[in-house]
């Protein structure tokens, strides 16, 4: 995902999109939970149980995302001068933990069923429910993908990854139940559940990595950094940019940099050049918090413990 593109909306517009798509996610999770509980009650299928357990945790994760994106969009206050954006990353970590828990539950049940095979009943109902679940999940993933083309919400990205994994797990469950219905081989259903647990672990690792990158203040992608430098130096009065630091915090990105100016410029002229550079940045990154420090060209590096640019 390009941060340069995904941060092209204002905070209000970005928040409206994430609020809407998280409402969809909660609604779909509730519906799927009810459908799969009914299918499992009829069939006893471990593949359906795997998908049911995952949907239960999906509901918790979607609720966490639902509240996180609203809290993350709230304006800075006296205790949180950089805003509340990292609430989204914390929600993603919750998602990752829940997915790991779901994978453990499903894997354990599948292994038990492999050791002690059991017949599965009500396969027609189970198949019908899983088909409907797959369609609903696919529609939700499509809506989340569309939202992520416009906003850089790490919580929504984590939720989408979660539901994309669900989409695969639904397909595997369908195949497992279908093969069992055709062959009546009892261990096929358990193998399907085991495959789903592996997919869940892979999905959880992806969610964890994305959330941890934001919590650890990872730099924006190189293309975004290059765009920032290009925008700032469009004005010939700014000779160069150094010590550029960027990070994402939920719907907001923070941009800090030092700009080299002619040592003979007046304070008023330097201020005007910096303000115009900030305006160019905000035109492309409207959700950004920008701090530009003017330096006389050729001045020594400064800025405290993190003043020196590690990239040179």
C-alpha cells in the first residue's frame, strides 16, 4: 500500500470511510456467527466448528476495530498531543492474538477428530451455510479493499486480512464437507479443519507484522518520502532537505524535516518559504501533521538525540 496515495484524503473523509466499513464488518460477523452456529448444531462438522470459532473471534475483532477507528480519529488533547491514531494498531494486535487463539482451538479439535473420526450429519445444510458465508465474506472483503484504496487504516487492513483468511477457510471447509459428503471418509472433514488452522496462523502473523510496524514508528515507503522531498524542494528558495522523519499513526502521518535556506534570507522570507512548503505537502497529504525546521545552508547537524539523519 502506498502511503502517498492512501493518505490523500482529509481526516474527516478518511474517518467516514473507516467508520462505514467497520459497521459492515460487525453486521456481517453477527450474521455469520448465527448461521454457522445453526449449521454446526445440525452437522457436528469440525470444519464448520473451525469456521464458527473463527467467526466468533471475528466478531470480537470487528468490534475492537469498530471502536478503535472512532477513538483513533478523535482530535489531539492535552494528554495526547500527537492524537490517538495508534489505537488502530492496538486493535490489530488484539486481532492477531484472537486469530492465534482461534488457530489453536481449531487445530486441537481437528487433531482430536483425526485420532477419533466421527460421522458428520446435515451436510446439505452445512454446505448451504458455508456457501452463503463465503459470499457474504467476499462482499465484505471487497468493501474493505475499496476503503483501503482511499485510506491507510491499519485496523481496517488487519480486519481485511482477517476476513480474507476467513474467505479461504470457508472455501477449504466447503471442499472438506463436499468431499466428505461424496466419499463418506470421516477424516476428510478433520483435515479441512487442520488446513484452516494453518491459514489462520499465517493470517495472524501478517496482522501482527503490520501493527507492530506502526507501533514501532516505521518510516513511510520510499516513494512517499521521495514525494515529500520533491514537494518541499519545488521552491528554489529551499536548497535541500535533510533529517526527514516520517511515521504513521492511524489515519494521521507525521512529517518532520530540516530545510536548507540561504543564510542571508530574512526571518520573514524564510517563514514564508516554509509555510508555502507546508501547504504543498498538505495538498497531497491532507491528513499529515507537518513540522519543518529552517536551517542556514551549510549549518552543522543538530536536533537532539535523533537529530542526525541515519540515511546520510
